[in-house]
C-alpha cells in the first residue's frame, strides 16, 4: 500500500521541512504580489532553528533549518530525520534541501535529497526566472526536465515572514502557486491569517500569528513569532513540528515508530467476503471527504452517501497498433512523463519483449499486467519511484507496480494512467495505487493482484500522477465505510 505512505509523507514534508518551492506568478495586488512586496530584507531574515518532530505525543524525529546571508542573496538549508514504519517494517527517512537565492529571495539553484532504506532520490534545479531546469531521480537513473516559468520561484521560509509584514487582519488570504520537487508540478496554495495566539516556545510563552496553509485539500497550521520564526507546525496525519533547543531536538526518540499505512486505514463497519473475487460492492460512505469520491461511469457511482462499484467488462479486442481516438484523456496518457521514462531504451525493449507476438489490445495488456506481477518482488518501500528504477531494481509495492505497468504499457503503444484510492485488504480499506489502460475503453489493472479488470473493492479516489495524488492526503482521516452488499 505504498502510495498511501508516499502521499502522507508528501503532505507532512510539505509542512514539516519545507519541501515545496513556491513558484510566484502574476496575481492581484491584494494577493501574491502584495505578499512579495510586503517585507524588505532585515536581520530577522537570518535564522538557525531546530525542531522536534512528533506524531501525537511520541517524538519521531527532528528537523533543522538555516537561513543565512551571502554576498548577493541568501543561502537556505533544511534537513530532517524521521523514523516511521510501513506495514510493520521500520523506515528511517532523511531529507535535505539546500538552496541559493538572490537578494529578493528569487531561487537560483536548489538540491533536494531523500534517503530511505530503498533508495536515494534527488532533484537538482537551476532557475533564470524564465525556465527551471531540473535533473531528478535516484542515483545513476536521473532524467532531465525543463519547466517554463512565468516569474521567479521562492522558498516558503521567506514567504511566511512576509505574511507578517503585510495585512495581518484575521481572514486575510494570499494565493501563491507552488512547485514541488517531489511531484515536479505547480499547484496553487492558499495562506490565510487565522488570528493570534500565545503558545509555549523553547524559551517560554510567546505571542504568535497563526497561519493556515491549504494545498490540494491538505491543511496545515503554522504559528509564527514576531520575528518571522516558526514556533509550531501541525501537518496532516497528526504530525507536528515544535521548535526546540538543539540538544532537545536531537534527544533520543520515544515510543514505537508510527505505521502510516495502518494509521491511514479507512474505518469499516462490516466485512467483505473473498474480496479478490468481488464483482460488485455497495458501501455507505461518511466523513468530510465523502463528497470528493469521484464518479466513474464504467465502474463506480456515488448516489448520495451510497457508493456502488461494479467490476467493468473488458471491451472487444482491438488490433495492434491501436488507432487512438482524439480525446484529451487518451492523448494525455501516451508518451514520456516525469517518473514514466517511456523513451528509455531498456524499458522500451522490455515492453516489446513482453508483448511479443500479441496481435490485439486485450492480449497485450494481459501480458503486461502478468509480467509486472511476476517480475517485481512485493516489499514495502519508501521511495519516489520512477519506472526505469523499478525495472532495474525489480522491487516495490503498489506504487512501484503502477508506475512500471503504466510506463511499459505506454511504451507498447497502449495509453495508461495512474490511479490511487483504497482497496480492501483483510481487515479494512487501505490506501493503494493501480493503473488504468485504454484498450478500446478504459480498463482498471492492478499488477499487485495480477488483475485486469480489478475487483470491486478498489475504490478510486484520484486519477493522475504524484501532482494529483497528493490530494489523497487531504482525504486521509476523513472517510469511513459501511458494507451494504458485496457479491461475486
């Protein structure tokens, strides 16, 4: 259920260690433009802050942030160490973000690194305010990406102090597009002044301004002191950063690492018999995110609070190569994309070998699903996977499976897209990722279970790559199901 962990961590990291780089574009004067004009450079722009990372009452890691002046701008550094578990498997994650900006805080270069037991992922970029050039991927498996920019890119730690220098009336709101080095995509984020509050800091009580930051349905709360320093941050899934003295932040961890896959399980009333053979399922849904469950005419429909899922039929086989319709949802599901290195020669050759002498779309798709199911060792991992890396390592869980299957299908001329949601697994619904293939119609495919189409316990919540799947974190803890009917 690795996608659950990836999305949860992206949400937490976005607040915990500032992994989102903000891309500033044109906006009304009362919005982002006013925010950037709000604060001149000052001595308070230099900081050295330590934080304890907590999940509930348990300390699970630490983070360190430094902002310093340079001859022509600023240098910024953040790192974190967080101890987690994935389905019972301990996972220590280390992240680091180093960046340099000009005197107005416009980003000139950055390097982000994620180290987990499974891999070392990095994203390195340079900006001239017109183009952001990024090299990303695991060691030895990097790819290049060029992103056009409408205006400079900024770091979150420089924007928060500027909020304090502007209009601090409760309810004041700024909307700023953000760029994530994990998702390699831009999305708007809203920063709202929520009021003032006196809270405990490392040196006693301190009066703070409370901010609410919302991105793709993920809400975080940040408490800022009068100098612009962070005193506390509360992120998704119960994570919190609390500013501490260095020795306190580096103190030994307490308790058992939180298992995010289990912590993010959707509560369920009732049971599902023989889930992998289920062809239909009716669930009563509740929670704040219930109305965000999408309709998918081929397999799932939401009627009020009743979700009906029916495993779709396979379409009639079409001859290869496929003649593709001109619809945007099909044409957008072909070719290379970040983390789907369809043009990699090794990956393209593997797709050709797997498809072999198949002459129709259904046969080719089945061969691809079964090959990935057999070839990839199923193991909980914490990575930012690319198809090329998964093909080389032959190891991973649902996210690795879905990325590799999508890339191999595209390389074989079959449109493919990533899907994320939840699936029934023994004692409830867990967050999961799978694939949809266009073989005359969109058909669900899950190589973890070697299924095409997938069983009816797969509940689709979002469609798309990491830039869309981060929205899952905004639904975690906001859904509950009750079984009304299941059948085969």
